[in-house]
């Protein structure tokens, strides 16, 4: 009976530590939050890391903290890729939602990230994608049916959008911090 306590105590402490109420992310203590997210990733608790990252993303959005917002977007994309590897459209939808709600400067960075996602997806699945037959007419919205040319066009379109804004020329590169 007394050994049961020694077994249950670590389980209880880890449950409290990893499931503690983090609904109010404290941006003054952001480094410890990122460390917690990294710890969750290390022990392969990707769902919990995604949830906490989403909270950081929303809080950074509210406080207009560009650096942590972009970092949270990148982390979220990684966790979505891990958790939903068979649903790449989920990452694309999430990125497009973020692009729609952001101003020119941040959306330019997000367009670049989305263009890179398309290129990476194409490179990682090239052997399957290049076996697809091109179909005449309107292209599909489903990435599972795209040809290599469609991936390259989509990536190029987002890369071009990432450099369209003249406002990005006025941004000091250091203000992007961790991203660079």
C-alpha cells in the first residue's frame, strides 16, 4: 500500500504540472512559457504543446507582440503537421486565417512561411506528386490532387505576396527577433 503512494505521487505531480491552468498566459514570463512548450514537445505531448502555443498566439495577438506571435504561428504549424500529417489543408487554413487578420507587415512574413510550407510539402512528397496526371480545366482545392506545377505556382504566388508591401522595407530586421 505504501508503495502505491510512491507510484501515484509522480503521476499526480506531472498531471498538475502539465495540465495546470494556463488560460491566462503571462507575457512578462514568456521565456518560461516557451520552455514549458519545449518540454512538452520533448516528452512528445504535442497536443498539450499545441494548446499552450495557441494560448500564446492569442495573447501575443492581443498585446501586439509581433515576435512571439510569429514564433507561436511557426510552433503551431509544426504541431499541426505532427498531429495531422494526413491533413495538410488544416495548416493552410490556419495560415490563411492568420494572414487575413494581420496587417501588411506580419501578413508578408506569413505569406513567406506559407510559400515555404508548400515548397516543403512538395519536396517531401515529390515522388507521389510527380506521378499525378495533369487534368485540364479548373484546379482542385484539395492538395491531394495537385500536380507539381500547382504546388510550385502556389508557393511562387505566396512568395510574391510576401514582397509586395512597401511597408516591409521600413521594418528593422531586429524587430523580428527570434524569427530571424
